[in-house]
C-alpha cells in the first residue's frame, strides 16, 4: 500500500469515527433539548435548529477551542410558562424576554473583559466552584430517575450496558458506551412492545421548522431577564467543569468573556427565531468525561447534525421515539458523572478542609439541593420589582460567593 493510500485510509477512518462520536453527543443532548420546548409549548424543531446554530456561534466566539454544545436551558422553563399564561398562550413575548436575557449575557461578557478573569477567579475558588458543580449534577438526578420510572427494568438494563461498555470496553468501543446503551435499550423496548414508531411513519421527510419572531414588553422582560443571575453562575460552573474534564483552563483561554459572549449571542439568536434560551450542556460534558475524546470539532459535527435533524422529519421522529426510560437510564450515568467531577475538582485542587471552607461548601450544598431533596426547608429570595424568586443553584452560588468573601475579610482582620 502506498503512503498516500495509507494516509487517505487513516483519514477516512478518523472522519467516520468523528461522525459517530458527534452523533453520540447528539443522542446525549437530544432528550433534554427537546424536553424544554415540549414543556413550554415552543417548537422542538426550532429548538434543535437554534441549538445547532447557537453551538456554531459559540465555537466561533471562543476561537474553536472549547468542546461545548449549547442546548435548551431548564432555568427558563417556569418563567416562559408564566409569561405564556400572562399573554394568553402567546409565546412571542417570552421570546422577547429571552432575547433581552441573551443581551444581558453579552453585556456581562464585556464587564468580565474589563474587570479581568484574575479578579473574578478570586471570588470563585475551588471550594465554591466544586460544590456548585456537585449541585448541578445532583439536582438533575431526580429528573433522570423520574424519566427511568416509566420502566425501571429497561432503564437499569440500558444503564448497565452503558456502564459495562465504558468499564470493560477498549478503544473506540469504550467511547461509544452511551450510543451502545441507547441502542440496546431501544431494541429491548421494541421486544417489550413499548416502542411507539407511529411518529416515524407519519413524519415528513423534509420539513422547515416553524420560525416565529419575538414581541417585547417590559413585564415579560422583567420576569425573564433576572434569571441571568442564575445561568451566569451555571455557565461558570459548566465552563469550569468542561475545563476540568479536558485538562485545560477555558476561563483564561479563550477566556470567560468569550464563552459568555458566545452563550449570549446564541441565546439572542434562539429568542429571535422562536427557540428556548441556550446554555452550556452538562450532558455533553458527561460524554466528554466518559469518552476521553475532547476534540471541539466533534461538537461542531453534533451542531450540524442538530440542524439537519431539525429539517429532516423522519430522522427527528426516530430520535423522538426513544423511550423515556431509556434516556432516563443514560441520564443517571451522565448526571452522576457531573457530580463526581465536582468532587474531583475539590480533591484535585487540594481544598483545605478548615472550618471556613467547610461552612461555605455546606451552605452551597444545602441551599442548592434543598429544593430537590428537602423542599420544606428550601429558601427562596424574591427579586425586587419582579415575580421571580432566586432559589436552588442560583441562590446557592450567590450565597457561596458572598459568604466566602465575607469570611475572607474577617479572617484577614483576625
């Protein structure tokens, strides 16, 4: 075999591998990305289209360095529904709020650039960021368990196959653990007779998503825009988690200001065409951690897949037919991986277990997890001038940052 033929063959195999890995990322993000529009009344195809284009915008803004996929943000769900009810089901006003929220993100990116990452990092040490990451993962776990509850047996089999493939597999097979788990769960679902393929039969081969334009009112903006306080900290946690998985500091290079800019512009684009707000996706960070393949180009392939999926009715219907219990089983593994990364972040950065740090970590964990696990003890702080109340991750992150800063000041004075 000539050298040119060998190089061409290796290149082809690499391309095939990248496409399969990209498709696996699509599987990981698909369920959560379409769940948000399903719950709020937005169009799932538009959500996929805006997620794909938004991801490409993000990669352009971050100099193609960060292996991130942007999907539908869960933080906006209750606010979108609230605005929808306020305007008799007209979601265009919620879109206006999403556009403004994205614009605030863009402004924050310039603020971060002006202040400098070093100063911001002083407010976000590992004993603050680590627990935030744990909260992100553990808060998602009840959703995964609820998804699995439709058929625990199939969910457990799906999870077991994925874990076994990841633990016992070698090379490329190991990297396909999620895809293999989903395919196995899909086949077993068919054998159990719980697979509904009517949507595939009725779907059109090609379909243009139903794009809609936003409408702007002060009331809708005041309800939706303040959620930026929550998703900003979520963004920092996700970017930090992504960097911890990859082994790079994306907060410094390409810079937190660039990742915020990409996220903000992607969210503005989604709002302008009728999609939900975009956010960095923990599911795909979990896939990175499992596959150990961190090439950002693979996530851009996933973005193209999402855009194509939004246009190809049959393909979208096929993925939509994946039973909830199958996605629940896979999600348990992905969300647990995120929580584990938070613990690893604390351990790898050698956080001192002194009284001050432990108090900060416990405060973040309690406030962040109480709404999901101890609702009777959960705390919510109203935002003046709006009907929004901060709770869960957003409140935990703010309390953690402020409490840590106060403790540092008093420690120095002591």
